C-alpha cells in the first residue's frame, strides 16, 4: 500500500501524498481514460447520448454505465489488428448474457475461467467451439461440462488435471466422439511489470507447467500419447495491466522454443500458440498503454523470427484481451452523501493542509481493486461543472473499513456537496465481477447505453435476493428497497 489505510498521520508518512498540481480543468474528460462517447453537455456528463442524472434517476446509484459502442469498438479493434489470429475475450473481466452475445455476434472467441462462466456463455448461446476453459483447479464436474459441450479447448494446468480429464475424454471417444482438444499452459519464468497479485508467469505461483523444470515438455509429451486427447498447441499468460510489450515478446521467444522441443521429442508440430492477455489500459491521463495494432505487429515479428530460427512453421496465434476491451467503456456513478474535512498538518507558510473525505453510496463492495491492488482511478463531478477552486479529496465508500477507498487522492471542486454525482472512470473490468455483499450492500446494476438508449443488462440485486439464500430469512418479506439504497425516484444528481 502507498499509504496506511487509516491515513498518513497513522502511517509515519509525510502528509499529504503528492497528487501533483491541480489540472486546469477539474471536469475535463481525457479521451484515453473515459468512454468514447463521454462528453459534457451544458456541464453535465453524457454517456452513450444519455445524461447521467437521468440514468441515476431511472436506475439508482451506485450504477455501472457501459458504453456499448466503446466495448464493441475495442473488440473490433483487436479483431482487425489480429485478423490472422484468434481473439479470445477474457470473460473474467466482465461477463453477462448480453456481453456474451455481443462477443459472439462480433466473431470473437471467449475464455471461461470456471464451470459457471462456461455455463453462462453456453446459456447465452455462445458457440461452444469458440470457447476455451481455463483454471488451475478444474473439477471433474467442470471438465465434464466442457467435454459434453464440445468446447474449443481445455487449457490444461496440472498433471492432476490431465488425470481427471483423460477418463472423461476416453468415454467420449468410446461413444463415437472426437478426442478432446487441449492446450498446455506453460509457465515461462517472465517477471511481468505489474502488481504481484496479477503476475502469473514467474515460477513461484499456482498456474501452469514450468518450462524451466521440464514439466511443460513432460506434460506435452504425455498428452500427445493420450489417444483421447488432442494437443493443438501451447498457452502462455504473463500477467495483467501490462504496458511494456517486452514481456510478451520474451514469453513468445520461450514458448516457441518449447514448440521446437516438442517436435524434437515427439515429431509433432503443434499449430497453435496462445500468448494470453494482460494488455493494460489507461486509468489515469499519464498512463500510456500499447494499442492492439502495435501489440499484434510486435508479436507477429518475434514469433516469425523464432520459428524461422528453429525451422518451424508459424503457428496460428491467439490472444486474450479482457480488460482492454471491457475496462475503458464503463463508468460507475455514485451519489455523494457525506463530506468530512480532515486536517493533515501545516503547509508551507503555516497554512493548514486539509483533505476532504468524500463519502459515496458504494465502495469496496463494487470496486475492491483500490484496496486489493492499490489500483489508481480518477473521477469527476458528473452532474454539473464548477468554477470553485480545487480541493484535495479522497473518495471513500460507506463500508466499515478504513481501507474502503475508491480514489486515493485527487482534486475536486471545493464546492462538491451531498447529492452531487461522481463518475469514476474505467471501471468495466473486474469491478462488477469482483463485487460482494460486504456489510450487506447490494450489487449494482449494469446499464448499457448507445445512441441515447439505455438498456439494463444486469438488474440491481435486491435484499429479497439476499434473504432468499438465508435459511432463516428465506420466507421473511424483505423491504423493496434496502435501507442503504435510495429508491430510483429519489436518486442522486438533481442538486445544482
């Protein structure tokens, strides 16, 4: 953590942490951070052609607003950049039935990381042949679902998993079915420049078969010798939120080397190479992610060079963008409830340094990433603009945790007040997916906007939904609106 959860006064830090000078325009919408449709109209934030005050009034807050054009546009950008490869949408970033249908309609593949993600995709009508199943501990039930559905690939992650899959695959073959297509996930020993919790290719972690110890080659040889399995290629994933393509290039170099080892050991020439995802996005204006076209060009170049050096045919490539498709196009709307000025100490000429704790009606139950990964976000006053001077703020949630922080340090207009709307940018990836009911807060809805039309694609969770899972409360009537959730007709954003 960059700061003690209870603030710098308790962490032995020199307060306050630097956030740089205030921007010239506190309400500016950086095009790299905000959805493609985001604009100010008469001072108010509009998304997908809809004013946010209307969205908040109709759907309540907190509210995830998903710009459909942004999501599908970024998917199309990857499809165009990797026109000779397979683009798999990494559904763990955000998945619902409508998203699965968009991805299917747009011709992409889809990665599921659990049997339930797989079941959702299948229920939404996603073509099974374009689905891959990931996971480091797939159960027999999950593997059976994958085998029965006839998905495109099972990504094997351990020797135990091979043991579990072989009899299921053998039963399918005995019944007249085809061998089950699989990939071997390889741990390539690359230290990705990202948070340690989302780096996945160094040796000391739970994913994949180690290249360094020879386990990856051993697994490949074993699978090739199993008649009920069909090894189509290799898989590598080095982490998430990565801006530097050097790690991907180094991983490609090592995985192509394994292709050569497999050919030497078995005579088999594998035709697929999945280099995973993890492509970063801009959460702040200073972030500098690499675009799909640049990534595609660099990966093609290194793979072609490595294959030429080993006299191997170039395999069909695959990549797995999730955050890079889902992340930038979604904004979370919150209503401000409480503003608490906290004195941090004295400034340069003895002037007091003050941070305003701006409390909103959501928090770590709908965005755990700041607390979990020390992630950085930006936000703006959304229902109006202001000429007030900048004030140092920390946007926090309403949970009983001092670490319940959404935006650690930023400048907001000094006249923000209870009832105002705040919009936090780039919340499309992993926020709703990792949402919880901590303190019995309810999971927000997701509303897709496009061309002035708003469609609820995930409804707001109700207290009745939560009561239904409680053995004591299942038959107890629940309030229509939870005490902490304003009814839509009283929603935020109407103050001026």
